[in-house]
């Protein structure tokens, strides 16, 4: 079953039906594609020539995608930070802080307000255990980390932030949706043409790949479910303990169907409550949900729901799993990168 979506969610649903479904894009959307293509090329050419030289001492790993919406970047960023830290590096994370209500440079702590720093940076700070700085200017954020002595910097998103220097580019693809109809914005979900993939160092596919172009060298990534942890206090549970139960499933992410399918795969009976990506939750959002049923949500949503009085709500923690050979190769790339660049403050 599915709850009534909000107006913004309806708009996103209509676009998704065009971008990832069988609906043909209207002529006016298709007509805007050449304009977007030219603007994208000019933007990339111009900003690539404005890259600051004072970031030469950093090894910057950009984790992004070429489609609109989420693809699993944040879980990968968390995994990279843990992996780098375990290997003896001191990484830090930079992010735009999408969804935050303030501008400027902000250091994220596990206790930060998500409305100030953004939901994904807060989740990363809580799970990765590394310094996280958000700013619309990712170069300024990277500069702040470099001044702290952190030479390995992971950019959460930023593949299209062309002013930001980059040592390693990782493009994350949602395997279940791929590249949709293959068209550029606004007629399709592509931020950049598919030939952009030839320039990235790694293409990581989140989940089973469906309909990807032939010949792409990709690395598989899976998201494994962890414990169901209480949003506002209480006991943690294994997901299997909810098997056969009917639940309210809440997801304010780019592809909520992925979360709902994960719960169904665990044999839960799901009442879907999709919200727009980065939705700012309030207590009213939960008034229409049955109080007799538990509420399950993503970890990204939970960071914005911790003070709403939800006594019957849990979030599902997930971990990104990648081939050990790929992780070892990436660590070697980071070491080689640091050997090449000058160690300057």
C-alpha cells in the first residue's frame, strides 16, 4: 500500500516516470536539452581553468554521479573514510550541505543541527568519525581541512563542481535505475553526457546493474542491512525480527523504492510513505500514520526526526560493501597520489 504523496513528491514522481519510466518527455523539455548541453560545456571549461593552486598538497577523492538524485554516494563516502582511517590515513570530508538553511563554512559535529549543516553531512559525521566541513564553496572547505593537516579529502558529491581539483574520481550509479532514458536534463536525468564516464577513475554500481551501456568497467557495491536502531531511545532490533509485521515505511531519499524493496525482501508488510529527497520532517508528517504500527525509516531521515516525539520509530543502518581487491587498489592510488604531491600546509 502507499500513502498520499505531497505536491513536491508528486512532481518528482512525474519526472521519474519520464526519466526512468515509459512516459515520453514533452517537446518543450526536449527542446531545452541543447541549451543545457551548451551551458554544461561552458561551465566545465570555464571553472576547470579556475582551480586554485593552493590545494596541490591534498589528495582529493571526489565521489559523485552524473544523474540527478541519490545513488548511494553517502554510504560509499562513509566506507571510504573508515577504510582510509584503518589504513593509517587521516581523512576528512567536504560537502555542499544540501538542505541546510545557512551559508558559509561550517564544521559538522555528531550533535549538529541538520537544518544548519544538512542531513547527509550529519549522517557522515556520526558514522565515519572524521572531520566534516560543509560549504557551497567546496574549495574553501577543502582548504580548511588542508590547513588542519588533513591531506586526504573525500568530497561527498562534487563531480560537477569543476573548480575543485581532484586526484581520483568515483562515479556512483544506482544499478536499479541506471541512466534512465539516457537524455540530458531536463528531458532526462543526466547531469552530463554518458561519455563523461570515460574520464572518471572508477564506476561503482550500487546494486544489480540493469540496462547499463555495454563495455563499462564497473565495480559492484552492495548495501547490507544492519540493526534497526531507535530514533529516540529504546531497544535495537534485527530486521528479521519484524518479519511478517506491517510497518509504516518512511523514506525521504531520491529513490525511496530501494528502501521499500529492502524491507519487503526481509518479508515485512510495507505501507509506503515516500517524501521528497532531503525533506524537512515535522510531527505533522506522522499524524496520518497508524499509531499502532511501527515506523521504519532510513538513517538519513532519522537525523531530522530525533526531536519529534516518535516513540515507536526505528531507522535501518546500512553498510556499503565493496570487493577487497578494489579497496586495496584504491588505497594504493591514494598512497601514490600523496607521494606525488608536495606536503605543504
